[in-house]
C-alpha cells in the first residue's frame, strides 16, 4: 500500500505559514506535536498510515494542510489506476439509463413468462424469476446493482488509498449534505453521475455552483420528486398548447403523470441544503420555491436534466421577499438559487456544518460567525471557507483533540490505513470482492435473500461490514443524510460491531483486505510481550493511550507471567483498534 505522504518537492502557489502562532498553540494546549499531527490526519484525512505522522511533521503541518487544499498539485495516479476496472462508473447518463430500462424490460418479460407457465400448470401463485446465471453457474446480479457495488468500492478505495485525502473527506461531507438514497428507483444508476459530475468537481469551488449542479442533478430531481413538479392539472393542457406553438416539444417517451405542485425539493433545498430549519423561511416560501422549480425534470429517455416549459408555472412569485416577475421560465429557479446562496442564514448553516465536521459536534458560535463571514466575503468560495476552518485556532486547540467519534466509514478506513493493510480490487465486472460488491448492493436495496446469504459466509467484504456497522454507503434513507453530530454512532451494539470488524480484519476474515501484522511489528521479537505492546501502541496510536486502556490490553492480549505462550499480535492489534482512543478522532 502506498504511504499517504510523498514529499513531492515544492507545491505550486503560496504556502500559508502560521509559524509562531502555531508553536504557541502547541505549547499552550499541552498536546505533543505527534498528537497534533495525528489529530490533523484523523480530521482532514482518513487517519494516518505508519510513518505518516513523521512525514507530515517533516513537511510542516500547515504546509501539509495547504497542499491538501490544492489536490490538483498531488499525484493520485495510483488510485486512478486502481479505479480503471470499474467501467460502469465511466458510463454516461444515457448509457446508464438504457442499461436500467433494458433490465426492467427483461425482468418484466421473465416474470410474465413464469406467470404464464405457472398458470398453465395450474399453480395458484407464481414463483419469482430466477436470477440470471453466468457461465460458472453463479448468480449474476443486474448491472444496475453492480453499478452501486462499484460506486461503493470506489468510495472505499479512495478513502483508503488516495493521496488527496482532504478532497475525499469533503466528497463524503458534501455527498452527505446533498444526500441521495440509491434504494429509490432511478437513483441506483443516476447516483453514479451525481457522484462523478456534481459532487467531486465542486468541493473546492463556489457553493452557488455546487447548489445549481445539485438542483440540475437527475438523481436529486428524482430522489426529492421535483421530476414530477409541475403546474396544476387544469392548467397543463393550455400551457402545453401555448408552449408547443412557440417551441415544439418532443413528446415524453413514456406516459407521465402531471401531478401538480410537489414541494419536496423546495422544502429540502431550504431546510437541508441552504438556510437550515431555522433559516427564516415560511410555508409560503416553500410553495413559491416549488412553483419556481416547476418544469425542472428528467428526460426519461436519456436520464439527463431537461427544462420543460409546458410544465412550468410562469406566474409571479415572491421568495423570501424577493419578487420574481412572470414568464421567467428556467430563470425562475436560477434566481431562487441566487437568493438562497447569498443569504446570511445559508452562510451560517453551511459554516456550522463544516465546523461540526472538522472542529466539534457543538462548535463555538464565535468560530461559526467568523467562518460565515469568510463565506459571505468570498461569495461562498468553499476552498477559502474550508481553509479558514482548518487554520483556525479552534481546529488545533486541545479542546478539539479527540472530541469526536469516527463514523463507520472513518473507523474502517482508518483501521486499514493504520495497519497498512491492502484493499483489493479483484473483479472488473462487479467491483472488488468478486460478485460480493454487487450482491451487497442488492442487500442494501432490501433484498433479504442476498443479506442472509452474505451474512452466513465466513468471509465478508469491507463494504458489507460498513452495512453492519450502520453506514451503508449512498443508502441513507432520509434526505437529512447521516448527522454530523458524531454521538449518533455511540451505542453498546455499535461498539460491539466495531470490535467484531477489528477482529475480522486482523484474523483475515475481511474478504477484500489483506492484513499482515508484520507491517506493524517490524523487527520486534514476539517473545517479548511488553515490547510488542509498546510497538503496536506506538505504530497504531502514536503511543497515545490511557493507563486504563493499557491495563486492559495487558490483561486481555498478553500472556500471564510465567506462561510459555507468546503474545498474539493479531488479537492485540484488534483490541487496540477497538479501544476508545482509536474510536475517537
């Protein structure tokens, strides 16, 4: 596995140096430089590899932060090569849509054939269609489900192996902020486009641009039902006739229901994406925003965004006190995006979420206000806003040290990185783990047979373990996404699952991860238990564990004095990964 830090020479552009202020902060906090560096690597990266702490210290902590803020300067060709086999992730929206439609047609045809056969035989109920088989006779999942598996696999590979760690942390943050659940219909294929073309290109850009990219995202339009948002039924025929006279519109490829105004997206764009629940909007604003976004929909043939004028309400609207004149067409929605992106409430809401992710679950209000001021001053420049958070005194203060709990993704990725294990990509069709990734996609989509079948296997993949840990990727059902308050991940059951994962990892029971204790032990003599413990704690935790945790480790993993048995390094490493100190970041 490639180390996180490669000293790549001079990074282009101005390097931000905090100098004496940083040195003073370390002295005042009582936290060592090693601990500060590990803290940064656990917040803006998915944890350190062995040797990363020393490498970052040599580079300079703030030089490292500045480098990560400019991922375009970082060579990530190794990960790009790892992702080459995932061909479904390179497909266009029309290609994905065609694949999805073909599968649905084939499934309906198969069901009809089975129903007819059952009726002919006099059966009372038809059995479900059998899964298609490949040449080896194994069950072959639909390619749309495989696309989910590849998308999940790519997220994990990037989290573990990418040199552009802050970018991956921010992709996770913004994917969660603009949450889409792949369990909902077309989202299972259109989320591929959303991740690639909406979230990733915009995490260091302007918030306004990211907001519009999301508003035009076919996956988002389908997930929050704006694809069905139109003028009321009695108006539709007349408006379409009028529109068609001026600009001919191609008929929709399928029958479409004109359901009238749908407020789902309008409500969530204000409550979750911009202003926040206490952002000062009313139900009347929700209704007006919904009217502005009528006609923002999906071309069901290509899976791409399209504005259909005949579905749009061209009347006058008033949003947050701003009058939007009639006959604006698609510009009505664009004006709403301008209004929402420029609101002080949006600056505060987004700034607080970023401070929650990087500083604390309950960030100081003074910090949030300062970051919100940067947001407004820079017109929502997310690179500058993120930099302001990461270079704030609060980010590097002792009060933020280990005050958050790792999410399941952060925990699993950091465990693999800390142990210098290898994450494997073994199949060009279904992602990694042979057909496992695709089958898991089926499990996430609620296919209980797949879930039971996988759960019974001796080896389970990393993706499956994340499902068991409570964070199935791209599959959070409510539009809120997973909360930034990390305390939601703390429960007795969750901690047991984490220890189970740590044991599975070190016992080589995670199918697509290769663990080797030698990567941690080095040349330490396993016949010297105390030396083994010291080495493991140093490599995995930079020596930072409590005396209570050390006593537990000594009792549970080291041989009793006089016992002829040697220490079990794998068990010891698993217990360290399951310790309270490793769970925190």
